[in-house]
């Protein structure tokens, strides 16, 4: 019987928003939740500004690799958080979906990416509360 909920963060390139969100959830909830992220059109590497702003908070996402989502990944997730992938995000009946409208860090300078990081942190903390994972 599955007791640990799993969350999948989806965006287009899996190089910024979804990686930041996954980093926050891993950091804040630890092993109380399974955390995954993916994209519809994965980039070659994570946005360097995303890596830098997360490191400022003591969260290392430098070794993460953008990857494409697969049907099985979506089917096994308890919560799917979409972040700007629009019609390319998969939809399966019976899944809990959240759509977070958060700016894509691509093209933003470091200060803009910090604002995005902080917005995602607020949303992740709210998700932790909703899932009953608060300590």
C-alpha cells in the first residue's frame, strides 16, 4: 500500500520552474513525498540562474537533468502540477491537477529569477500544507 504521496512538476523545458519547484519540495518535505519533474520539450541543461538562486537558499539542483515526461510518470503521480506547458501537458482522468501560473525564468536576469524562486517557494509551502506533510 502506497503511503508516501508523489508530486510531478511539469513545464515545457524542465530547466527552470519545474526544477525549482522540485528542489523546494525535496528540501522542505524530504522523504515524506516522492518528487519528480519533467517537460514536454526538455532543454539540454538547467537554467544557470535557477541553479544559482537555489544555491543561495542552500538547495543544490546543479546535478539535475531536464527530461521528458512519460505516461507512466504521470499515471503514478498523486498530484500533477503544471507550470506553463498548456495543451502539451498530459491529462489523465482521476489525477489531481494544479496549474501554477508562474513566469518562465528563461530570459530573466538573476533578480527576476529570485522573484520566481520565491513565488514557487510560497506555492510549494502551500502544497505541503494541503498534502498534510507539515512537520
